[in-house]
């Protein structure tokens, strides 16, 4: 089902998705660690959050000081405090995160870090440096570009909006050009880049940044490539616990009538904390034929501004 894509990026560490059993459940998070997650206070002052969680961070700092690198500072530890229910759980999670980043995920972590350094070397942001460094970029970028997926900073400076239009992805052709493993690595790389940028913006602005997923389901067909679905599920499974405190709400935009009805039936079955992470809306992007209209331009871009205003309104609910 096409909408299986919607949970890959912003679901982050709490929502693990296996191959969907039905059209409705493909659009909703499976219940796992999500029941213990707290809603992230997007845009909250960092100094205030550090003070509120000082005891938690101090204990986690003491327990893990010998295994952390210099970059794993109190702002990094704060993410665990915001995401985990207690210090024991946070310590276990932190060790799993470091094991992945230094082991199975090390090549992607290094590639993303080097790409961001190159993208920001001139003081701005060179997106081509990040895109060209992605795993299998030459093959995948023929099918996934700004018409399909973009990451846009909010005007309020509290989140990155990862916007996806699933119907614009020719998943059959994509899976004929790359292997499942190649696509998995590509999406994990995208998640690593977004997470790093959110952490960087948090440090620079003094306000908590996270990643908000806006999944536009306009024109989504009910069936698509099973190989594509499986690659998305595998990417989520591989990173299910390694990006704590990064995922904000998930916005489901412009659901087709049948799909919308089924989703609304299943949503009340999930814990309140999961429900609070979902927002349903018909309207944003509905009149936008091509997501390229959201790209930053030298002149004012009312389409981009209106979309970000809609997202900020939904996130604030």
C-alpha cells in the first residue's frame, strides 16, 4: 500500500512497521515503544528543558561518560530524557544507539556527516552536496527528487518538515532500478541527515527542533510495489531505536475517502500518546500540482508560505 511510506521518516525510534496486513493498518503506527513516548515540546527553550530534566541528564551522563564521544553532549542526552520513561531505559537505549552508529550504521553516519560539512562549508546550504552523497544517488534521484520528497524548515524555527507525496513516486520503476538494500540505505541516510540538522539547529537557535512528517496522500493508489513497501518497512525496523527524541507529529493530508474512513476507524484503538502524534487534514497541498512549487525562491513564494503556515497550525493543535 502506498501510504506505508508515511511512517518511515518521522516515525523515528518509536514506531516500527512491518509489512502491512491491510490497507488501514498500513497507514497507522504499530504499538510498541510509542506507548512510553512523550510529545516533544517543539520550539521550547533549550535552557528550560535542560533545567527541567537536569537530574535525569546528570544520571545518564554519569552512567555513560566512559562510552560517549565529545559530540554526545548534554543536548544529545536531552533527547533521551524527552523520549524515554526513566534513566534505566535511556541508558539501554543510548548503548544501542552507539552500537549501531559505530557498527552497522557507521558508513551511513560518516557519509551523512561529511555531506553536511560540505553542504555548509560556504556558510549556507548546498543541497546538491547532500543529495549526491546519498547511497545509490545516481539511480534513485531519477525517481525521488523535490517533486516527491522535500525537507523544509519551519518559519517559526521549531521543526523540519519532511513532506512526501507518495503518488508522485513511480515505485515499480524505482524498484526495477535499485535493490531493496540500496533503497533501505538511501532512506536511512535521509533520516540521519534530518536528525543531524535538527540537532544542529537546536544548538544554534537555543530552541528544540524535531522532524515533522507531512504525508500528502493526494492521488495515492491503493496498491503499489510490494518490494517498495518491504524496503520502507526494513528501513524503519533497522532504525527503530536509534533516533530518540527526533520525531515530531505525523500529518496525514488529503486522504482518499475510503482510506480516510478506514483510518478513522482504527485510530481510536491506539493509545492516547500515539493518537496525539497523528493529525488528519484535508486541504494543505490539495491545489498544488507539483511539490516543486514549495522550493525556496529568490522572490516571495506564497505557496511555500501557505503550506508552512498550515503545517505549523496542525502541529500546534
